[in-house]
C-alpha cells in the first residue's frame, strides 16, 4: 500500500439512459463493488438523473457511497475520480477529490454536470446507443500506478413499445369533450392494457389521452399518424419527455391538425366517416437488469492491455459497451422458454399445454425432479398434469422457474402461486408471494391469509397475520369476512382470538 499508488477502476454502463423515469430526488444505484486490497471496503455509485434535491434540479448528481457493511475500518480516507466517458473512451467530464468515508455514507457532487450537456443533445456523442458510461477510480498512495483490479457493471432500464390502431367512428358528428375510447391489451403474460381516449375541445383542438393500467410504467414518448385512404401515414403529433428536466406528464397530447382541417379534407382522411389513427407509445418500466459483468483480480493490467491490443481510454469504453450489449444466462434461459426451443416435456392443465424443459424443472423444484427421475408416470409419459391450477397461474409459475422473477403480482394470483410454490417446493417463489401478501394485508383479507398460512403450515406467515389481526382486532373480529371464516373454520378463529388474552397474560 505504501509503494506507489494502488488504484482500482469501476465502470458502470447505464443502458437506455434517456428513458430514466426518475424525478428530482430519485436515484439509480450501481451494483456494489468490493476492493479487497483497500482494506476490504465495499462501494457503490448513486446517480440522480434530475438532481438529488430542488437546489440541484436540472443537473445530474453523482456520489460515491460506502456500504454500511464491509470488512474495512469504521472511517476510511480515499482519493477518487468520477468521470463520464465519451464515445471514443475519453473522459469528457470528471471531478477529482479526497474524502473520509464512514460506513453507510457517501460524498460526491450535487451538480456534477448539467443535464443539457447530455440529454438535451439528441444523438449526443456522450450517449452512444443511449448508453451512459460512468467511470470511478479509487486509490491510496501516490507515485507509480499499480492496478489492483477493475470491474464493469451494467444497469439496463426496461423500455417497452406498443403500437396500435385507434379507429374513431362517425368522426364528423362527434360532440366536443365526448371521448371515443379504445382499449388495447398487451401480449405479455401480465395482461396489461392501454386505454386511448380521443376527444376535441370547444376550441376544436383534437386531444389524445393515454391511460395505463399500471403505475409502474412511465409514458416517455408518443407519436401519432393519420392513415389516409391510400394507407399512407401522415404525422400529426409527437411528444417526448425524456429530455425534460422535470419529467412532465405526456398522458394528454394535442394533434397538430384541428378538427376543421380534417373535415375539410375528409375525402383524404375519412373513409366512411372513420378516422384511423396509428399510436406509437414508448414506456419506461423500471430496472430490467443490473449486475457486475466482469472483474479483473490479481491480473497485471499491463498484460491484459497487451493481450487485448489495448488503446488507452477507447478500449476501456469499448469493453464496457460490449458487455452492455450481451445477454445474460438468465435472459438466454428465459428466451428458451419464450421460443419453446428444444422442449422435452409438457405441463398440462385441463385446457392448455405448456412445452418446457426437464432440466429446468428439475433444477428449480425437488418435486418436479422426483417426477422426472423416479419411476413415475410423469417420467414415462413426459407429461405433468396440474389440473388444480389455472392456465395463467401455470404460465406465471413456469415463467418464474425460467427467469427467477415475477411481474404484476396481484392478491389472487399471489395466493394461488403461494399454493403452487408450496406444493412443488419452490421456496423462493413462496417467499416472494408471502412477502407480497403481508405487504398487502388489510382488515378485509386478513382472514383469508390466516387460513392460507394455517393450511400450508407456514408458521412465519401465520404469525405475521396474527400480529396484524390483533393490531386491528375491533375492525376484523366484527367484520363479515371474519364471520364467514368462523362458520367454516371455527377452531382457527377461536385460537386466534385466544391469542389476545394469552399475550395480555404474558405481559
């Protein structure tokens, strides 16, 4: 540590950066990276796309933060440099300083760089392929640089596009402020939908209102085109809030054409008095992927540079960029399921068949593994019957086995997936469902969850529900839902009500 400068370099690639949904005060956090030769300290970067507070609105805020739990000392002094990399790998903007970091605390810059240096420049050279690359160098000592490691991470923002046709009947007779509505369902397993409302104001301005079925998606960009009689698309409106420092809503959008213009050109735009409109919506819907992609440990950096025909700056950037564009193992396995490639067994409900892979089922569920490896009918027929589960629940279950994730979880589906996870001993899915159900406990569904926990002998879940019931005993014990549970499961209700007196006695 005293012989020269011991330096560690961390690259963080942010894919689809212009689709950051974050308002002022909301942040992106990189994966943690641990520098064992800097006393085992663990770090992360925090980036606020629209500033960390009101004073810094319109700026990108960037901080280096030390983990609350690492192997280093309580206080650790370190020098560091934070940079944004341009397309050629050069650092087009950087800040260098030294601070003492306590565990769980960070230092950095609330006004690291103005947003308009990057986002306001469409086709910015600093966002090649919409990837923002952040570089963080940390070091101790001075003099000759000795690399003690390098790692690259990426975070990808999920971007969804949905294009649809909105046909308005009897356009010429529409009254002002009367909405013509079209509902478009997505083809995803979650069954989300978009509602498109077209109306015109008393000033004869044509407006489109886009309403989403879930609040986890942010509408970032919308483009509208009219279809003429020949099938040509004529652009008539577009809005894009990705470059907005305040991230304004784009849910209500005006046309560039007013109603009178369309009526005057009805022979061109209206076939049988129908207005045909193509809507192209692009959404931001959270973090799709984040991980450490590559780590160089105990490898002389000079050797790696020669091996890769290293060009200073540019190759650092190119290596990070290539990692950002490659898919992960999890994504590839999920693609196998989506494309039904090389499937060798079927999971069947009463009404539908799902082609899947034995190896995935065996890896994720000991129950499925027993079916496929022991002398059972499932092994001999290459078919697993699940007649007690609905089609959409089986689809969500299988998607979880391949992707280790589940989206758009609802109360009903969570209870059914909890049942399936318990039956097939998929412990992580059971925990995901259990956590969701506890977070969404209410006085009306507490009895239902109590019965579910009791039926599946889940003592931890049952205790959480019992604690909630006793906190809201007056509302719950006097409710219709509790009366109904008492009719079908009187012993369970009696034992729960007795808990109150047992706990009071213990206190």
